[in-house]
C-alpha cells in the first residue's frame, strides 16, 4: 500500500502543478511498480480531491513471460496456456475495475508490453488491449526502456522457424504486425 509520504508527495506536486495549470490531468498510482493488483485494497488518496486526477497502472504480468530473457530470466515461456490467457489477464484487471467502480476515478493503463521474442507476444498484447477496451479504459502503448530492441514494436522475430530460445530480432519499422495493430486499435 502507498505510504503517507507518497500521498503527501502527490498532494504537494499537484499543488505546484495547479498553481500554473488548473486543467491538466494528473496521474497517480498506489505503486510499487504500478501493478494492477496494487488496487485490491486501495481506495484512493483521500486528501487529493481533483476532477482531473487519473489513476494509472502498468501491465507486465506475469513478469516471467513479459520479461523473459532479460537479466537471466528463462526463455522461452509460451502464451497462451491453461493458466495464462485472456481470462487470467481479465482476473488481474478485476482489482482495478473494482477500484474504479468503488471510487468513480478515471483509469489509464500507462504501460504494457512483452519482449518481442516472447512466443505469441503479439497475441498477449492483443489480449491485454481487448481487456482494456472491455473495461473502457484509456491506454498508452509504452514500454520500460523502449529504446531497447526487445521492447520496440518495430522489431519482429527475424528467424521464426528456429527454436524460440534462438530467436533474434529484426527491425521492419512500421510494417510490423504489432505496430499496425496498436496504431489501428488506437484510432478506433
């Protein structure tokens, strides 16, 4: 749960922003890491009352899949499976939806992505987007350290017929299926 210091920090930051701009949106998260599960017992920051506050979370769950191959994490881990699929994504989002209904606060998914070499990473992103849309939330296609090839939506697996543990990435720019899909979803 967020500490009193976190709420005080946000309250002071919002006070400074409002001195110069009374209408800009201000994003908050209960932290840490912006996980959707952080909302399960969170009822919002009680001392922050502002009509342009939006609560935010990141979707990288499960990290074993979305971060596979980074910092020695094992790979390949496949998607979907019996315990890891669109329904399990919906279950992870439930805490945020319950928070939204309970408090009436607006929600945005500020980051989500799977490493480009994760088997069926494109399907995982599509399932995340499907669940975001089902909840009526705003979203940004953003990734931690997007300057790395493994987060960049311009990259695809360059040798898809090889075993997944040997996949490498290739830049195809705006012709990648992931780029086209997220751009089209963003404008529907």
